[in-house]
C-alpha cells in the first residue's frame, strides 16, 4: 500500500498552483454558483451569501485572469455583463464535487 506522501509528493507543485487559483475564500463558491449558468454581478452577490462587493469584484477579476471564467456583455443591456465558466472552469467540477462530499462527510464530526 502506498503512503499519502508517495502519492502526493511529486504533485506538490501542481497542488500549489491549483491553490493559487482556488485557495482564496469565496472562490470555490463563486465557481459553484456559475455551474448553474451565467450570472451577473448582483446575482452572484446574492447567491454567494456574505461576500462583500469589493471581494466579489477581486475574485471575479482573478478568475478571469486565470481563464476560469469569462465576462460577456449582455445584448440589449449595455451596462450589464454576465460571467460564465470557461472550459477550464468547467473542468473543476470533479474537484468541487469531491470537496462537497468530503465536507458533507466530516461537517457533522466538527459541529
């Protein structure tokens, strides 16, 4: 049987790179909410409970810079834009599912 160190050690640099994108508070929740479809800033502000507008703006900029999301203008509403996941962002689905399963499994043990 392999130890966790044997399985993970060669990929530590990759884990650090993933955490650079996903490791900040709110980021995974923003991505989670965009799986349901494109959303505007105000809609994300409502669905990601507790996030303040400045932090949301920062996280959206970071996700756009990392090509996880894309910002698009809404036709017929020039002052409105929506955010949607890119292919790279949609590839995060299994990771977020695994995080949700882990959280559900151990949340009861810590509360």
